[in-house]
């Protein structure tokens, strides 16, 4: 989509006013750059929606793209929260502290600190638990939503095994599996197809 880059300046100015709560008309260069990145992130969301036919060509102005993209970010946050509720409804860390802390502490921390208005581009958490296929090329809510999806898919896979089986496999792989930063399903899959002697 085409829009005049100068159209971004008033949007960033309005965000600056909201950011400073009207107490200042100026911010540091870094803060202004951060707010510009927030605007561009939302515009990118709108452009992605357009690729899926969800935004009309009449919305090619930067402000319309920004507002449509911002709403998409807000909607994604709500959708990711619902996915997270599904994930934790039957979640098991199988004793692995990294998986446990990532799902029960880090992801809720993301939702608590995430700002769709001022920092939609920020991922906030480091996503320490490795998924078999890493989340790449995404930030903000896009990265977190995909991360939740991948962990939830892994949970479904691991839940297919009888109670205690996953822990038994992990323990036979390494006695200190509870403190390891590896992906559980990769170990279980490897050991299932190539049993440890």
C-alpha cells in the first residue's frame, strides 16, 4: 500500500502526547524512534491484513492503516490470551523448570507488561524454552502468539503418552533433565525412535 511517510508524523505526535500524558511536547530521540517503530508495526499489521483481503483499498492512508493495524494488535492479544488459557488448562512441565517458568511466569509477564499502543513491536520476554521450530522473523504479539501455538502443539503431542512415560524417557536421557534448557518433545521423539540402551 502507498501512503505518504509525512502522514506518520502527526500519528507519532499524538502518541507522544499520550506517552507523556500531555505534560511535554518533546521526548528523546530514542523515545520518538520507539514510537515511530510502534506506528510502523501497526501499519505492517494492517498491510498483512490487506494481503489476506481484510483491509479495503480505501484505507490506504497512513492513519487508517495505523488504526486498523492497532485494532488487529489488540485483537491478537485477546486471541493469544484465549490460546494461553487453553494451554494452561492441561499444562504439564514434566518437571522441567525452564518449561514451567516460561509458561507459568514469562508468558503471563508478557501479557502484564505488553503495550499495544506504545510498544507493539516489543516481545518483552526471551522465550527461553526452545520449540522444535524456532519463532523467527516475528516480534511483539505475533511472536508470542506463534510461541504459544508451538508450545500448545507440543503439549498435545506429549499428552498422548501414558502418565509417567515422558518423565521416564527424560530421566533416562539425562538425570538432570529438570534443569536442562532443551526441547522435551525432541528428546522424547529421539528416544522413542532410537531407544537409549
